[in-house]
């Protein structure tokens, strides 16, 4: 079985120490196999914020850690850096790879960098990125859980969030679905939800699930929702392909992350 921790939007610089400690404790207790951090690592892309994020990731009790940038991980006020070296501080602590790839017997995880220095908050996927990801998905093993991680969402629940949708999301959904994706992970809007895109996208003939994560540890919670992360459990030898997703919310009364919602997702 593979256990995958999906966290997003920690916004180091606004992190809450007690919530951070609780998330480290959760990982220590559950020992996930993979952690996926889907962007907005920092609040303002500063060196100190990236250093704090790296210290946190180093302390996270997970052997495989995949990180992609979000729009907050590009300098906002330092226009020179934004134009000429937008990923300088990111690369200093997390390396040159902006689109990590992980392959194991149970899982294929593909990271997509949707940030663009010329955009303030919006994300975008190019035709080249869509095709690259589709090719990688087509090379997956039959038993693998096939995951694509991107910062901005490909689906939103609220009309007010339509402006936050990933540019190119419709083309991406259709191409990646045809190539065999199971889960599309995202963050950005600080709201947690699960949705089967086959119910929302014309022409989609197989289940593709999108999982949005809330802000993991920052004070920038939205609509009073607690800090949260997703825990994905996948057993490739099951009689029917499925995975289980648990939303883990921070509980202020116990200062722990606890299971708030569990859902079994049928995979095509």
C-alpha cells in the first residue's frame, strides 16, 4: 500500500508554530510514503521563508518529498528578480527541478509548474506541458496510481473562484484523462474538496478525481475553515481499482490533525 500526504499553501512567513508542530507529529505517526507540496510554499518568496520551508520539509517524516512552486513563490515587489530570476530563491533551497517526477511500483506522480512571472496570481499550462504530462501518463504501469499535481485548481465549487481556475484546464483535463490520469491535486484557493471531473466535463468517459487542499499551516485560512491536508491511501492489489482519501483537519481543542472526512474514490 502507498500512503501519500498532500499538503498545500503553507505560506511560510505566515505559518502557525502550533499547527506546524501538529503536522510534523501527524507525519511522524502515520509515516506516509510520499509527500506532495502543491505550491505557495512561502508568502513572499523571501530567502528566510524558503529556508524555514526547507527546514520543515527536512523534518517531515516522509522518505519521498515532491515540491512545486505556486504564484507566491515568485517575488512580487522585487520586479528585477521577478523578471530575470523568478525562481532564484526557490532553486536555492529546493533545487533546479520545478516539475518533479516520481515513479514507483504503486504510484506515478507528475508535478506541473503552472506559475508564470508575467501573471500575478493566475496559473497556466501550455500545450507543450499538457502533451508532456500526457506522454508520461501513457507510460504508467497498469497498477500505478497516476497523479498530476498543479498549484491552481482545474475545478472550483464557488462561482467567486472561477477567476482562480488554471488557464488551459479544459484542454489539460481532457488530454490527461485520455492518457489515464486518476487524480489531479491542487491548492491555491485554501478550500478542501473532492470532485469527479467526469460529472463536470463534457465528453469525459472515465472517472478523474480532483482533490483540492486547504492551507496546511498558515494563518491565511478562508471562510473559517481549519487548516487541513489530504491523506491518500492506495492498494494496487485490490480487486477493483480505488483509493481512499482522508481530509485531516487541525483541531484546536487537541492541537492535532484529526480525520474530518473520508471518501473512497472508484478509479477507472
